[in-house]
C-alpha cells in the first residue's frame, strides 16, 4: 500500500509519516529531506535547489518527479511506503511514478501551521517564507485533494490535537483500509 500524506506545512505530516512507518513497517519517504540532502552539494543543480528553498518556492514538477523516481528506483519500496511532501500539484499526482492507494489529508488551520513552523526553528522557517509556502500549498496542492476525492482516495484527518491522538485516528483508518473496511 502506498500512502500519501497531504496537508499544509506544519500539519504534522513528517511526524505522522515516521509513526506510520514504525507501526506498519513501511519505508518513510520525505521529499523535503531529499531536497535538503541535495542542497548540501556544490554543483549547479544543488545550488539552484537551495536558492528555491531559501526563497520559500516549490521545486518544479519535472525536477521533483525525476528526483522521486530516482529515489524509488533504489528498490526497497516494492511492498509499499508512506510519502510526505509529494505530490504537490495535480500534474505531479497524475505523473507520479507509483500508484496512489490512499491520500491521508491532514487538516489544520493556517494559524496552527504558522505557530508550529515557527516553533520548530528550521533555517527556512520565517514568517514570510511560511506564508508564501502556505499560499503555494493552497494554490498548487489543495486541488489534488479535490481531484483524488472524486476517485475515493482521500481520507480526512483532523490534525489539531496531540501527536498520539492524531496518530490513533490515522492508525485506525489505515487498519480499517488494510482489513477492507
């Protein structure tokens, strides 16, 4: 089963993705981690990725699809995985190099996203970049949810509350899907 986590930045996708991975024994993939790893390079491509992320921009669809495809070709994902941060546009979701079995849509209000992101203190988390990324999420990523909802692939999760409380909701949803309910 391939599980896609979608939600605004600060919704808890990474935290929940790692918990899903631990509880269900499926590899966790984060495109954000992939991009941050690429940024450590000194070649032109790495520098361009770093510049886009410094500006709070999303990486273009073609580049993102290529990076994800290369990552998946490593072979440990043939039994399924949980992915956070991909796809981020309808175009990416249509050309994803895997079947989207289920999309867990973690919903949180913008004010909570901003509060959580400012607390985590990552180098690219300032209020200007956060608001820019949330705006891009609403323009580019939110339409994925509506598209895949029409195909019965979306499960909404309330992302407000404690980590364990939210994970319990997710755990129950995934267990029910595995058991055919």
